[in-house]
């Protein structure tokens, strides 16, 4: 047989086998050998540092495992969502349809998260939420392909009410941005503060991401509450802390918050941040080897100080690694992949945590106070706190 005829014959055999479905898995594997991971995060705007920290620490965790996922190479994609809810669906569609990501890591802002949720629900894309706490994602709209590694919006503030009352502050003003994260943080605060015997005398708010706080601070001064509690984060949080002091309220009316208030902003806020008390699932000063190692590695790699967002980004990768290792990189094996992620115990710098049935962390919350530019742990505010997962019906 001539070599040409032989080649034709072989080709025919290959085509025949392929059309009979025999070679297709091989070909499919060869074509999509790399796992496609897309970051849809804020890289600009008031939450820019949060997105960058998540991205950095996620990659650091992957690098610590040799740069692969379940033995497979990774192809990275990245999109700046600008914390703009109006573009949430469109941006998520880009990642899913244009970039064809297997895993969408995103995002920070609760409103944008709802856009992602609408797109990824009922698809095969794995969505890992490294921050946004919007309740619906792990309550009534929970989904088998959506896992959150951060918190639900009411979790940190569910831990806040009791210590405030215990510290003698029975009348509080609440202030936040008027969007899902602020509103749901308020739900947690109201529940815990009133249950402990506190009274919320006024709630104040402004649209996200506005930072014109003066008029509201004047109102707080006139109301003379025992304390102020709030939800702010990122650049807006640094400005709020500074304006609070500049308005003459620091030292007169104690300032409390869900702990995002003092994450990644202490340096920028400077002396104004001293004495702020908050509750969060992390603290810089957690005295464990795991936390110290993580902080050192992050600071060395990025020449930046880590914070809760970096821990969440790191843990997001740890969760995915646990799943990918269980299926040796075969993401088609969804049952085993999801089971491994659901049952993972994440050995995190924040302390070990597990996944609730609705795919949200069950974790401890610390009471922290800013002392000499650091979030010092001054107590444990809640042990193994789980979001109620209301309305979640996962098969
Ligand atoms: C949110 O929008 O869900 C959000 C943003 C920043 C935070 C916490 C929650 O620090």
C-alpha cells in the first residue's frame, strides 16, 4: 500500500471512530486541557483594592500548589466589573459566552453579584463568590454550582449587637450605603442589637458609592446616641472614619461596624481609626501559625499588607483545589467535585471553616478593636455562626 493510500485509510478510520463517538472524549480533553478561570472583580472604583487583593491571594494559593489545578494547567481571564450593577449581567455573559470560563470567580458588590447569579444559575459554570454577601445567593436562589467563601451580609452584624449592649451602649444610630449589602447588614444588626436589649433610634443612609457624609454626621451629633454602628467598605470606609473624626464625633460617640469598616483602610484612615470596634470573621492579629505564615507570604509576594479580602480570595482557591484534587482535574465529574467542595474543611488564616448546606461558610466571628494601627482581637463574638439559609432547596 502506498503511504498516501495508507494515510487516507487511517484518516478514514479516525473519522469513523470519531463520528461513532469513540474518540470524542479524547479530542475534547485535548482541546480544553486547560481549566479556564475568570475573575470578574472590581479593579477600579471604591472597591478596587478589594478586587485586587482577592485576585492576588487566589493566585498565591494556586502557586503554592505548583500553579496547577487537579494536575491541569490554567488559563486566566479577567474583567473589571467596576462594582457597577447596571453592567452585571452583560459582564457575566461575556465571561461565560465569550471567554467560556469553567469557573467564574466573582464578585465583591452584592448588586453585581445578582447579575452574575442570573447568568450562571442553570449553567454548568462554577461560580465562586469571594466576597459579595447578598442573601439570596445562598438563601432562596441557592444553586448547586454557586459556592460562597466569604460571609452572608447579615453574618458579621449578627455578632455585633450583643457586645455593643454589653459595653453599655443601649441607644444606637445605624448608618450605611443604601444597597443590598448595607440593608442586609442592617437586618443582622437590628436582630442582634434588639435581642440584646438595645434600641435603634435612627437609621441613616446614602446612595452607593457616595461619600458626602457631612450632613449625616451633623444629624448624628444632634441625635446624641450612645454609639454609632455602620456598614462601609473600601475607599468609602476610610473616608467615613476620617470624616467621623473631623466632625468631632471620635472620642464622644463610640464608632462600631461590621469589620469591613477597618479592613485594608487603617493606614489610609490613620489616627482616626484608633479605637473603632467591629466584628468580623478575620483579624490581622489572629495568633496562629497559619495566619502568620499567610501574612508573611502575602506581604513578601505583593509588598502589600493582607486583609480579610485577601483571606477570602485565598480560601476561594483552597476550596476549588479541594474539589479539583478529588476529581483529579476532571471537572465533568460534577457529583464528586461538588461533594468534595461541600464537605471541605478549609484550613484558613481566619481559622478552620466548613460549608453550610446552602454553600455559605460556617465560621467564627471575632470582636476587634483598632489599636496602634492594627485590628486587635479582643474577644470571640460568635462561634460557628451559620447563615440561616432560608428558602434554600438544593437537590
Ligand atoms: C457587598 O456588596 O456585598 C459587600 C461589599 C464590600 C464588603 C462587604 C460586602 O466589604
